[in-house]
C-alpha cells in the first residue's frame, strides 16, 4: 500500500494537546494521528460488521 501526504491546518492549542498525547505514548505527532485514524476507522468498520450480522440473524 502506498502513502499520500495529507496537510492539515489546526489550532495551536489542539496541536499542543496532540503533541502531549503523542509524547505520553512515546510517538511522533504523525504516528499518533495516523494510529488514532486507524483505530477510529477500525471501530467504524467493526460496528458496521456487527450491525450487518445482527440484521442477518434478525436480532435488530
């Protein structure tokens, strides 16, 4: 899988908080943001799969 550059403009206070979270995790800001996006994407896909399974078995 290739990679693409994503440029963001964010508030200075938010960047400071993200830096703090990243530092606590021993990660760079870039790695922390990517990990957070991957986790959020996984959660959404997992919940969608659970919903589809419940529909399939008539549980909803």
